[in-house]
């Protein structure tokens, strides 16, 4: 084969692969974070950093740029909700407060990942990080003033892991992004905060605290999970690692097509009509076994592959990547919820999105085997629309085949002309 033909075929191959790509915005099954150890901390009037939440996931930011503030103003994100907030005096919660408290606590996991994905998609990575860090810095001051962690340990002797406070912050932040629309129950967190309350859980008791001083305004027993055995898991779940290769595999046309579908899939959907204890136990099982099999959980696997490219990721971007790998969708697929993300896992690939680039990862190292910039997605999306994965694969393969065939014909024609000239 001539050098010119080889180069042309290689270029056409790159062109064919460039026809697809995309992300999804999905969160891990449990977005909870571990707070600082409060051993030895007591209820006092000298709150320490152990009572603040999110210090390991955000950078202290005491001002916000004109660009970020302009975006907030233009999009109805009310920064004054944080900047001008003043907690009311300690008081007894109303019936509406208690109802919002119950609804918020029953929601389960910390919505941080969904919220960050939402604002990153709307504002871009830089502004999203700046607004999150700025508001979180204010929030941590509130939490230190409330001293909730000390109140919990002083009351029950148990440790407050802090995820409930960060979850409330994320919910309030999400509520402001949605301009008060109350998406995904964020309005419950907002109404409690605006009325001067913050929540906590020590694993045994749910508590509602006055924001101004951390005093307990209401409490109720936390629900107890029912032990679940692996025999209760859906068929095939305990053998899920059979789908995942330890060695790196090249991206396939089918995987690239599914990644494009994943880009427009929207938020993940929990299965309905299933035993929640079984579902949550299955999700934990997948996360734990994945960690044993690959040496780290799904999110860190994708982060590992990206950093191997020589790219540095800050903590917020790592969270964005970790929330986009499709773990929750894969678990849901065993409970009857099909998705492009789950199909990618079953092909042996993890998707990821870092706010600017969408990638496919393969193998124990999380190696990046395909990537496409966010800026390239609109044109791709216009081509793919809602075409099914098999149909999209056929389109991509046909396009590449047609291009290669046409190029080969041109080369042969030129050779024929050259031959005639030499004769």
C-alpha cells in the first residue's frame, strides 16, 4: 500500500470516529462525604473547623468575579440569599417546617453532584466552581456559628458525618440555580434554611437545629434499613465484573454511538416499584466490588485515566468526573431501567465528563480510549438526534466506508492516468 493511501485511510478513520461523542450528567448512588473527625469536641461557644462541612471539597473564596456575578444576575441566581442571610432567633418549627424536614431527609443522598453538573452545564466549569466555592465559604461560616457537630456529639455521643449539612447546602444552591423552581425537592432545603433551620443525622436520629445557635428544635428516629442478602439481588448482578475488562480495549463504533446518546440522556432515573433496601444494597455491592476488582471505585478510575494524560484536576472537577461515570444507571439496569450508560458498562467502557470534554475509559487503569470536546457536540447532536444506537453505528460505519471507497477510487483513477501518461 502506498504511503499516500495509508495516510488517507488513517485520516478517514479519524474522521469516522469524530462523528460521535457525548456525556451524561449522572451521580453516584451515594453522594455523601465524610466530615472531619470531631473526637474530643464538646458543645461550647468556641466552634472549631470540625463543625464546618465541605472543607476538603471546596476552596475558600471570599469574593466573586464580575463575570460570575453577571452570570448569576442574568440567570436568576440570587447571591444575596447567601450574602445577606441573617438567621432568625431560635424558635419552634412550624408544621410546614416539620413536613419539609421529613421530605428532605427521606430524599436520601447528597445532591451535590447533580447540582454541580447542572450549573457546570449552564455556566461553564470556571464560573460553576467560583460560585460554588464562594457560597460554600459563606455556608461554612454559618455551620461554625451553629456548631451543629458539637451539639450532636454532646447530645448523643455519636459523630455527625456532616453529609447532611453539605446536602442542605447543595439543595439550597440547586434551588437558586433553578430560580426557585423547587426542582428535585430542593425547595424543601430552601424553605428550612430560609426559616432558620439546618438538619443533622448521627445514623440513629434525625434532628432539626436552629441555624443561629445549633439548638435542637425537633428530632425523630432515623429509619432502620432491613438487612439484605446477595440472594435477593437481581439475576446477574453479582457477576457484573464479567463485563469489565482488566486490560484496555479500543473504543468501538457502538461505544462511541452510545456515548453520543448518553450526552442527551439527561438526569438518571431511579427504578420504580422496587424494594429500596434491595436496590440500595445492590448499589453498595457494585461500588464495593468494583473497588476490589479495579483497585479503586468507578469515579476514581476515570480520574486516574484523565490524570494519566498529564491533566491536573481540581477537587470540584474530580467530583464532576466521578458523578458522570454511569454507575447509578448501571445498577438501575438490573432493575429494569435501560440507558446508554448501562449499555456502555456492559460493553466494558465507562463514560466521563469533566465540564469540557467527554471521554470513554477502558480497563483497570481507566485509560482514555476516546474523547470529544464539548464544543463539538452540537454538530454531532444535530446529526444523531434520537437515532437508536444500532442505527447510529450503521450511519457511522456507512459514512466511513463511503469515504474510504471514494478515496480509493480517486487514487486508482489517478494511477490509471499516470500509467497512460507513462505509456
